[in-house]
C-alpha cells in the first residue's frame, strides 16, 4: 500500500466514526455517561491490570 493510499484509508476510517455521536453530551468530553460507558471503562481497566500482571513474568 502506498503512502497516499494509506493516508486516505486512515482518513476514511476516521470519518466513518463521525455519525456515531447520538446526541449532545456524548463522546470523550461529553457531559453525561451511561452505565454501559462506565462498564466499558471498568472492563478496559481490568484487562490492562490483567495484562500487567501476566507481563511481570517470574518476578
């Protein structure tokens, strides 16, 4: 893949996300959260902690 086509593919992938905003207040800087947003963040934190735990090796 050439550099130009890689950049175009990246830009297109970023633009595909734009309609995902349901209404005002959503997104990273949004004014309110839903229970599923919090559950997703907790899941990511738990997976990151688990990855760190297993990456310690025999230490």
